[in-house]
C-alpha cells in the first residue's frame, strides 16, 4: 500500500466530496418540487429525505466526530436517523423543505471544508488516511444510487439522460472459465477507505469452480421465461416459490409484454428489452431459480471474490479484476456515466487474469451467500452500518452497478439486501463446482 502525505489525502477527500455533491445536486434538481417531497414507492424515501440525511450524516461524522463541533440543528437528528423511522413513515414527518434541505447540506459542506483544512490525517482511526471523509463520500454516493432507484421507479416523463455505452464488439470468448481450487485472500486490511464489513483480510479455501465469463443477459433470461420458468416449481426454493406465487411474478421488474415482445420502462422511456444487455431488476429468488433451470447455481461470495481478485501468476489478491489501478472508464461501467448496463462482453480492459468480464460495474450481482461478518470483524465506526444487518435474512450482492461511483466500489466491497428486492440495479452470473 502506498503511503500518502497529508496534502494528497486532503486533495483526495475534497475531490470525492465535490464529485458526490455534484451528483446529489443533479439528482435533486432534475425534477420539480412535488417529485422531491412525494413518496414515489413505499420502498423508498422521498428524495428530499435522502438529501437532508446526506447532510446530517456529514454533519455527524465530519463536523461533530472529526471536527469536534456542536450540533447545528439537534432537533432534526431524529428525523434523519434511518433507524428511528422506516422509509414508509418518512413522508409524514415534518421534514425540511427542498430549499431548507439544500441550504442545510450546503452549510454543513461549507463548514466541513474548514475541518478538512485542519484535519490531521495521521491521527486517530477516524482521520487516519482520511477514513471519515472517504466514508462520508461513499455514504453520499450510496444515497445517490438510492435516489437513482427512486428516479427509475418514478412514473412520468424522462428527467435524466446520459449517452449509451459504446456498442461492444460481439463477445466470442468462452461462456465460462475455470477458477483453480485452493486458498486465496478474501477481504482487506490494507485498503484505506474499505468499510468495516470488508475487513479483515483472511485466507479462505475455495475448491475449483467454473463461473460465467459475463453476467446473464436479457436474451438468456427470456429463454427461462419462455420455457415456463416462472410456472415450474422445480427451479425455485420453497420460499422463492411461495413468493413468486403470492406476488404473481412473470418477468423482471419494469418489464411488460406487448404482442410478441418484451418491453421495459427505463427512466421514463419505454424500449424493447435489449437481448445482449445483462438482465437487471431481478430478485435473489429469480436469480437462484434461473441458475437451477440452467443446471447451475449462484456463486458463493467467496467464489465471486476469488474470480474478481485472485491473480494466478502471483497467488495474491488484487484490488480489482484488472489489477491495483483505480477504475477508469475503460475498465468498467461505473459512476452513472450511462443509465444502463453495457452489453455482455464489454470492457475487455477490465477483465480478470482468467478472462472474467464485467465483475465490476454494470449490474450488482447476487451471490448465494448470507451477509455475515468475516472472522475478526470489528464494527467501525458504528454498529448500524453493517453489524445490525448480519444474519440469514440478507443476501450479499457484489461488483457494483452502473450507478455506483468508483469511490464506493472495490473487489472487496459488499452490498446486501432482502432476497425479494428487485428495484435495486441487480443482476447475476452463474457458477458450477468443478468435477472432483
Ligand atoms: C449498503 C446499500 C445496503 O443503502 O441501506 C446508506 C448503505 N448505509 N446509509 C443502504 C447505507 C447507511 C446501505 N447499503
Ligand atoms: Fe444513510
């Protein structure tokens, strides 16, 4: 790990905070006031809640914890504590108006810049390597992805636009690759801005397995639908089957059938489902059922991370599939540069040494694994980031979507959600154990 001087760390903290705020501003200024205060879906907060919550978390961690400042508006802390009020309750709270929320977040940010100037980056754990600044920038970017999900759920005309990814040359590589068996290093103790659940680095023995070279495409998923996959109990776990019956699922979220073809609604525009694009907006149960139909299974979290980080040349683990360099636009579809995943087989510069593509970016990938702590886990800096979610009710997703900023994306980064959720930018790839 390179050692950084205080100036470099200050610069990096500033850049990531500024980048996050530009995105937040875009996501909260491209619709009119009623769309900021309305609850678009009971699964989501009003956009204006996310905005003020971003400011409130920044105040808590950077002004109060790092800067030692007094609370600016102690009376609003409760409103923006995610654990005090479930999302469905948030629209009925006396929330700050869009104008007040913008002013509050801007006021916090102005004061944070003073704290940043005087921060000692070699001090206690919160400021060591600028951790708290990195954590807060990641937090804002995570809520930006959440707000982008709210935009996707919103009915009404298009509010956001972005160029499509470059068309990929037809991918002609193998459908799967063999990842050799043996131990590898999972998680990290070195990555300065890695969150608590990614730590510590530890050795895990992973038997040989095959994994898909690319995420599962819409075209492949349509074959599962056409084969009656949603009506065939054989492919589903008992919970998945109960869910698919109860909620009458027949296709990914946002899809509908029109005559002979599948259409989907995407950020206010209806389009024909593109067959080469990774499938998006499926829940864990659907991903798991598809894999069983295909004679395969979801990769475990350890398998996914080994495919993404293991370098057979050295036996070590890298930060990303392509090596240790920070992501650039040639490596992966990240950062909301596009409003959709790129066709399967894109980003040859981002492939792993074994030839696995698009592990980072495009779509979050469901894994077979429950969200559990690594051996030696220690909650930091607060239990409510990860610890309170550990257990069998959440499944792990890996790799990040087109809506994830590079600051919140690494080979070690862990996301989690309920197995029924599909408003998130979720897809998957499949795996199978190698014959013993
Ligand atoms: C890691 C995406 C599950 O959005 O609930 C945001 C991130 N934690 N604020 C979430 C998070 C606190 C978290 N996920
Ligand atoms: Fe949050």
